[in-house]
C-alpha cells in the first residue's frame, strides 16, 4: 500500500507519505489512475451537491477551483511553466457542454485518463535531466505502466462503454503529440511537461465526451 499512498500524496494535497522511499515513488505509477478515480468521484459528487444550489456556470467554476485546491495546483503550475498558459477557463467552457450522466462520467474519466497519460509519458519518453523528481518515478520495468493501463481501460469501458475507449485513444494521442512537440525543442520531458500533459488531456477528455457520447447514442438508435 506504500505505493498507493505515495501516488495519493504526490498527486493531491493529502499528506499520505510524499517523502516515501524511491521504490514507492516508482511503483506508485501503477496507482495514478486510481488516484484520478478518487478525484473524479469527488468532482462528480461536488457537481451533484453544488448543482442543487447554484446555477450551472457557477458550479463549473467551482469545480475547476475544487480540482485546483485538491491537487494543490500541481499540474497547472507545470502547464504555466511549460507554455505560459492557463487551462482553467477552457475546463470551465468544456464543463458547460456536458449534461446529465455524460457530465458525471466525463468528470470521473478526465482525472483518470490524465493521470494515466502522465504514466505513459514517463515510460515512453526520455527524461530531460539526469537528476530531478521525475527520475524517482521512472520504473525499472513496464509492470507499473501495464497495471495503470489496464486500470484506466477498465474504468473507461465500465463508465463510458465504447465512447470511453475512444476517450482513451484521444488521451494517448494528445499525450504523444505534446511529448513529440516538446522533444523537438529539448532532449526530454520534465516534471513541468508532465503537468502540462495532465492538463491538456483533461481538457481533451472533457471537450470530446459530449460529442462522442452523442455519436455513440446515435449509432445505437439506428
């Protein structure tokens, strides 16, 4: 369980053993999607509670603030350092396009797939520095990536069915594109780039959830 607590501590503000051994940090990659699931369930619950009190636009803004607070703005900081931009406004706009059960599913899968995207980036692309926090997360093998991928795929299939799997593909493609763009400029990824990938994938998932779920529903109605 040390690996799970290390993942929870690193990805959120929960004080659950952030300064654990290097082995726990490396093994924690397998649990990144599960921490994303906890974040997503929290957002979906907040959306249900706040929706009974506030107008939709206010709810969406509060959801963005809640995610920033729970994660300690870890990934937004990485995004700002990488490309000098803030995706919070775009996340609010993406929330506005989501309705009903699709919004709940998207709110859960966005953190799941964005944290899986970090794992993929860590395993698939070189790290830019010989030392740094990112080196502690590089696994000795591929078992962490396999476990994280199986978890993310299962969650996407259970929650989103076929269109959930399309969101996985979109998350992979967005991660690959961001990583390749970075590698044309520097020799490897950094912690800030991992944060940027997280935010980009979250927005991609939120933007595509509504049209993909609508397309899937339309196919079933034929």
